């Protein structure tokens, strides 16, 4: 058995989000030296059952195996419908299991991709549930960097507390790029509200949901918070600075702090 190849495959699985759970089965199958094999896994993502089958194929020229793709079967959040999709691996790189889960739930993922010429580029990827290819997989929509979507600018339309802290802002953007729906704090006029946000590259925006994952109407958000690009963030920053300088009203800062404490800092995965 090619030990270096086995180590390479184990790293592929780790990178793809499968951990070390399948390593023993993987070693046993590689040892058999069959032309191809698959491994099955039943796991959970966000506490939801997910069935996965991973496919490996041996080179026709050497004794090396390659991890080519994995199939995912799961029920999606939005309508509890059973979905299935194949996700391909190219030279050990591809979408992680969590990213695949997010795509099947209708969200977009920001990835570094590679074209046929081997040139790398970054783009937002989303599944088109209205159309399938000849293999029965949903076709992908891609929004290249030239498309002009900037998730930071889309977030800045809203008074999101996490944007005031550079580390929290960076973590929030990274989470959205992985395709997560992330909890944030909308804060204005001394009140705070927890809402979910997710990236929407197609419309150069972010989608906003309540804590029951029900879509919040844009008009309602506009009336409640306003949506002038960068205006809300600048307004919050200005308010924060004035609070630090003006200590004449001792009650105002204390009330603000009490309301902020309603929601602890959300851990971003």
C-alpha cells in the first residue's frame, strides 16, 4: 500500500470537512487495490442528518488513488425537501461539507476556483434550483469578482453592531463567505435586535431573517433602520465617539450598555 498516497487522501478528507472518521475504512479500501471504491457516511451538519457517499478512483498509470467527488443527501431548512447533489474535488480542493450544506440550503459561498487553463480566480457560487445538468445535479451560478459584489458594502447599509469592531467584522465576513446565515445585532436609537444575515451576491445585497428564519421585508427594515450606504455605520461610529466624550448625562451610557448586553457576542463558525 502506498503510505504517502494514503496520507494525501486523509488530508483531502480533513480539508473537505470529514475529519478523521473515515480514515480506517479508507486505509482498508486502499489496501485492497481495487480500481475504484466508495465510502458511506451518515453525519450531522447544524444538527441536521446528512448522508454522504465519497468516491475514489485509482490511476491507470500508478498505484495512486484520487478523491474525485462526494454525493450529499439531506433535507433542506427552507421547505424540508429531500435534496441530492454531487460535489467534485479537483486536485484535493473543492467545497467542504459545510459549504455543500449551505449551497443546498440556497445560500452562496465565496471560493477560490480554477478554470480549464489552471488559472485561479475567486467567485461567489450558488446553486440554480430551476435547472439541472445531464447528471441530475443542479447547475451552478457564478458571480465573479468583476461582477462587483462587495459583502462589506452590503452589510454597511445596516446598523450592525459587529461592524464597529474590526475583528468581529472580519469574522462576520468570513462566516458569510462560507455560506453561513450569521446572527448579528441591529442597533439603533438605544435598542438592539438579533437578526440573521446571509450573502446575496446576485442582487449585491444581504438577506435578513428574524430568529425564526423568516425573511424580513426590506421596506420594514428601511422604515426601522434606514438603508443609506455606509450611513448607518458612520452614524453608529459617531454616536459611539460622542458617548465616550460627553459624560454629562450619566444615565445614557448605562442604559445603552444594559441593552447591548441582551445579546452576548455570537461565536462564528
